[in-house]
C-alpha cells in the first residue's frame, strides 16, 4: 500500500494540484463529509482502478448540514481508510477556509432541487451540489465518483457539471448495501442498533416490492404506492413515513403512472433521524433485475475499511 499525500488546507493543495495537472495523469475524485466507511471505500477503489491518481476530499460541508450540527468524524481514521482503498492524495479543509464571511455563490437548479430529500431539508441539495462543484472545480478531475445511495445528489451534480461546461465525467457508482438488511451503508445510520437497522432496511424491500409490481403490470401511481405503504406499515415500528413518491428521473416531478426513467423514493423518520432510500430505474434491465447494487457482508454501522 502506497501512502497518500495528506494536505490539510486548500491553499497548500493548489501547488500540488497544479503539478498533478501538468503530469497529464488521469485523476479520479471522491468528495466526502468525513466519517468514511466501506461505501466510500468502494468509490475510492473504483477510482483507483480506473485512474492514475485518486483524490479524496474530507470536509463536513456546513451548508448542507442543519444549523448547529456537529458532524462527528476522525480525520486520521478517514485518511487511513482512504489510503487502504487506493487514494493517492487526501485534502482536508475548514469552515474558515471554505466559507469565509464574504462567501456568496451557490448553485441554483430551480424546482428540481427542492424535491425528494430537499422537500424536507430545503437547503440540502443546494448545499450538496454547491459543495461538490467547488471541489470538482478545485481538483479538476478526469472523473468524479458519486454513489447512487444519494440519488438526488448524484444526478443533480451531473446536471450542474453539464450546465456549467465543466470538463469532468460524473461516474454513478451503484448503491452499497448490507446483504443482511438491505440498508445502504451510511454514516447517518452507523449508531443504530441491529434491530433498528433491520427496520430501516424494510424501506428497500418495500421499494423492491413496488418495482416487482410495476414489472408485473401495475403502473398506476396511487395503486402502486398503496401497496408499498402496506408493506411498510407491516414492518415499521419506531419510524414513520415522511413521504413515498414516484417521480420522473430527470427533474424529480411526481408522475401519475410508472414510465421509464423513474425513481421510487421514500423517507422515514423517528423524529430525530431521517432516512432516505430509493430505486433509480432508467432501463428495462433495471426494471427487470433491479438497479445494480454492491452487496457487502460487513456490519453496516462499522466505519472500517472493507
């Protein structure tokens, strides 16, 4: 394992990045909030396999977190996991450097950025996409890797890169899931006990029941969602449904019947934790076989390297 170069500020990263660009190496990037886990590891490993150099950024992007949030992460542990998975450069930063008092520029993507996750947290998509575009603009990677756990973010970043004429390919990596429960591997869920993780996993299996219903010929949205709600009602005990929706996969507006491409998406909450999950189905193959997932045997609430 080759040690990654670690830089703890953007100002120090700039000359290193300029040297990297002059080398004409292919560069992959993964942009994280910290608290890296095995799903991040899959993104890093994929980039390392496809590029000469892999950059991992670690910064709890405050504009996508609720006010007063203290995001828990261990930078040294994150650096260690990134190195194990093939990162060659790790860049960290701080609020003072990322968002000085005179900071004013945000990405506005209209109504589509206020649906799905952002229908609950109206600042989330703007913060996620703005943060991602800033890192991509700094690092200038050949390709940047986003997991399809966060469907909204992954697709909106791709849209922003295209609209802003940024020369970077956005690679959508299949959602990384725990084989036992079906839940997406997530730092948000890492402190839940096993019995509650199984409850959260019911969302995925309920959405899968919806996909199978569509495949069998049920396309009316109301009928479809009623069936999924019944599945959830039988499996949720400490969480309540916030929303369950079927939307177009281009701009996330609700649709009256299932037609490709579409997203089945659900949010549940226990009053303090909100969990999102979804299926982005764009092809007949994904409708028939389900969107590709990366299945892991490891415990979903361990932030260790795979």
